[in-house]
C-alpha cells in the first residue's frame, strides 16, 4: 500500500528535496571508501517535478540507479585526475607522442651475440635475468659470475623440433653467502664499514625497488638501510620478511671454477629453409638505421677472467679500478667542493689512519675531478695544465684539496676533448668528420663552426672581435637559471662515456652528494646507470662501465653513426634497439635520486624522508618541514640511498649565511680569501644600487631607503653579516656544515672514524 505522505531517510534529505523541488537535478552525498571524514557530493536527476505517486514508486527503485551513477562519476573523475597528474612537458618532449623514434641500430645479430658473449664470459653479467630472445642464442652458454646451477635447457625429448632460442645461461661461479650486517653492542653509535670485497645483489634490489612493478621508494630505502647495516643497531623488530632484505653477499674463496661445457650437439643459428624457399635473413627482426651500412664484424679482445674478490692477490682488482670521475667546466665553486667533501665523509679513503696498512684487504677509492678550464668549445692553450693548478691554488673552494693529506685519494686532471677522443680506439680515426657538430644532444646540434670562423678571420685581418662572456659559446659555468651553460652539459654527456671506457670506474654528475660507502656497488662488476623518473629510460648522472668493454665498443660505434649523440634518452634507444639493455642495468631512482618521483607527483601518498615536492626544497626547505634538517641531520637524509642528485641549481649557494669553506685554522687563508671575495661582490652590487639610487633621486622625489638599522651602504657588507643564520637551517646548509665539521676534527665521519692529520 502506498502513502501520499513524503518519506525521507533523514532530515537532511528532506531539506535537499524541498530546496530542489523545482530543479532538474539534486545533490546526493555518498560515503567515500577509506575516507571517514569526507563524503562525495554528486548531482543526480531530480524526480521532484513528477507527481507524488510516481515519485513514491520510483524511490523504492532508485538505489541501484544512484549507485550506478555514482560509480560512473567516480570512474571519470579518476581518469581525468590521472591524466592531469601524469602529464609532463619534459616527458612529452622525449616520448615524442605517437610518433616512433627512428631506429639507431648499426650492428648485425651475430655481432650483438658476440658482445653479449664477451660481457658474460668476462663476469660483467652477475645477474640471473634472461638474455633477450631477440639476441637469438641457439647454443647453451655458461656464466662465471652467477652461482652454480643446472642448465635451464630442456631435455631433447621435451623440445619441439627446429631451432631452440636459448635465453638462460648456466651459472658456474662461486657460491654466495649473504651477510647480516649490523652494529653490535656496545659499538652501536655508528654503522659498520661494508665487508671488503662484498657485492650488492642488484637482482634482489630490483625485486624490492623497481618502480615499474609498483615498488615504493620509502620501502626500498628501508631495505637498503637494514640490509646495509645503516640502522646503527636501532633496528625495530619486524616480521620474518627482514631476512629477505639481505642483499649484500661475498663469494666463496675459489681461484678456479669448474666450467664444464654442456655436451650437446651445436644447432644452426636459424632453421634451414625448405627446398625452393628463399634463404632466411639472419638479421630478421632487426631494424637498421636508415642511410647507413651495417657495421663491419666487431673485433673484440679476449674476454677477461672473472675472479671473486677473495681470490685476487691484491686488495684492488687492476681490471676494476675504483675511480670516481667528475667533470667540471669553469671556475671551481661550492658544487664540486661539496661533492668531494661528501666523498671524504663517506668513502673508505684511509684519511682516518696515520698510514695505509700494506696488508689490508680494503681497496681505497680515488676521486678524479676532470676540469675543462675554459668554455666548452674552446681549445686548451699549451700552458693549460700549469694555469689550471695555479687557479686551483688561488681558489678558496679548491685549494684545501691540494693539501698533502688528500694526495692519494683526490686528483685534479685537465680535460682535453681532442686528446680524449683520440684515446678511444673505436672512433679515433673518424670522429673529426663530426667535429663541427660535436655538441649534439638528443639530435639538437649547437654548431660552433661559424663562431670559430669569424674569430679566425678577424685575427688574420688584424682586427679584434669583442666576445660576450654570457654568449652560449663563451659561458664557463651556469650563473643563473637564465644563463645556463648548455655546451658544458652536452660535453659532459659524452665525457662520462669516454672516461669510463678509457679508465673504468664510476662517473658522477657534479650535482651529486655521496651518502654512504659504495663498496658493494664496486663489487657488482656489471655496468649500470639509473632510471629517468617515471620513464623507462636512462639517467646517466651515475654511470658505471668497465674499461675497454664490448658494451663500450658498441656504444661508441653506434653513437658515431648517430652524430655522436650521448644524451641519456638517445643512449636508451641505442641499447633498446640492440636488445642490450640488461648489459647496462637501469637501477631504480631510489639508490641515487630518491626525491625525483615525488617531484614528478608520484608516490606522494607514502613519500620517503625528507619529503621534497621540488628539488629547490633541498636549498630552501619549506617552513612546514624546516624542523627536520637541524633535528635529524645527515642521519635523516634519505638514509639508505647511495647518493643524492639535486639536479643543477649551480647558481644557488648551499649555505648563503656561510658561503665560504669553513674548515678551521688549517685552511684559514682560503676562508679569508672567500670572505674577502664576498665583501667585494657585495660592494660591487651596492655600488650599482647606489648609482641607480642617485639617478632615480635626481628625477624622482621618491627614493629607495636603506634597510632598518643601516646608516650607510658600507654597513650592508660588514663582515658580521656573513654569519647571520636563518632560524631554521635548510638541508643543503646542514649537510655542508656536517662535512666541514669532520674536516675540522670536531666530529667523526658517518662510520665513526676521526680524521687523522698527522702523516
């Protein structure tokens, strides 16, 4: 029986109906799953205009309809929000929309197989990941860098007829013993140094940290922190899953390995065609770069012999030099200064010992800073090396590292583009054909030929040309966001591959701060870079490659045929087109760039510590988070990461209040020089302001006023103003002052070791 009286589930609903009785729509409030404090308000068709009887009948059936409409509204809202958050200008630039990138491949399949075999045989693939099926291996192969395991090839009775593609190698290497690294009472104030010769299982790291598989940076850092013993004995009891966080291992001490080749009949590379059919193309499936010929058969040296660290007679493996490379153009500033300071604070350099022990098993790393003293396009003069050291001696940011205490671990080296490219055997006879377009980044070429021609012509005619120091060809460093030294950045894209291929080691961008010992990363003998945020491309701000490797040969020959373009996005295309991506492992951002995903609007529901929404937060920490830097210090800065990449900001000082090397009495001369430079800069700036002030005062009765408490312009650059701190220190200032306190001898380094100055 129906009733003519209105029925409502609540007074709120009754008021809403009265308010919208004559409207075609009415709002409905629905609960949001998982959110107790808010409700979703949507508009639905209003049944008010209909007669009461029909309304009453419809009310009994409107529940499913409202639920369906609400679901549709939520679905379309999620789609729109996801699209708005996922868009990024720089990402669209390199994704190229729906237009595919042109192919870059210049190597045949048989040469790609040679490269893979050389790297595996040399121990440069300590991974259990499969070889891409596109490589087309048809013969079983062994891997000396993975533990012994049975072959993955099925017995013949289980295989289908025809050629079988082999993607799994058989491990024949030493056994791995995974370590439980942690401080033990009573020495729990600082974490222990990594075990010499230990290795990070990067397959295990990918399991816990791969963004592409939905892993969070926060969880990855917890695994890296606990598995590396960085919790300082403060481990909070967790469930049994903590055993899965042991990612550092040592290999069994074995000088010889039993490498037994599988006894199987060798299969042809491809199935023989039936009589009358056309012969199969051995490069079927490979897309060659247009307009170029296939590369001649690649010539590689004999593979290296993989040996566990414990079986090498010396502490350092001569085939695996432990050298950090960094490239710098122009005057030395606080940016390379802090990078080197972080190296001294975190790596096992031995500066905490009076003498380096001769019987140690620790391989002492070195830091090589390569300096291009002038503009990136300039040719060094004959006295460039002498001039470089004279400038370093007179530079307050650089001169401390010329102290004899650091001579075994820090080296300054002169970069010469011609000399370096001539040192690459793969391109030394051909690179000059591209010297007018060396500055190639992602296919965008900055030509320097025209400027050189004009300068040479003027010199021959006895005339002079006035150069603009802020011109893109004459810049030496980035002084602001609007005067970016683009040429030096492009040159560094190529320099990192040159240095790693010639000398081996790890390249670091100059906007990198080391946060922990890299011992176990040195132990992983494969090549790696890391992921470009959300994109499946490389960022080569960290690049590890082996000296004279087959991978290096591939990259330089491919780059030569693609305009010597070493932009990381282009390098991503090189390896993808050739199915060599696993040989240059793309590690997760969390290891070297833990803030990047947050700055791109990802994983903000569970961010790591500290929480940066933009890279500028490192230099200017937002007030809401500004208690953390001083309270937590170095210990609370992305604990677990191997390094932090602050992405440029060359013009932003780390510590504006103390923008000088604060290293104590031993380096007082450099500090005074830096302070004097600051006063001169302030005086010059104020002189310009005074001229502007006088000019405006003559024409305008309204003149600018001096700040409160300042009676003359001299007061603005008084020495006391250099030490006025912000109430809340920023992260950049806290890290700089932490490293400097170690050098002054006021605190130990991150592993509890005090610097020893008596040598």
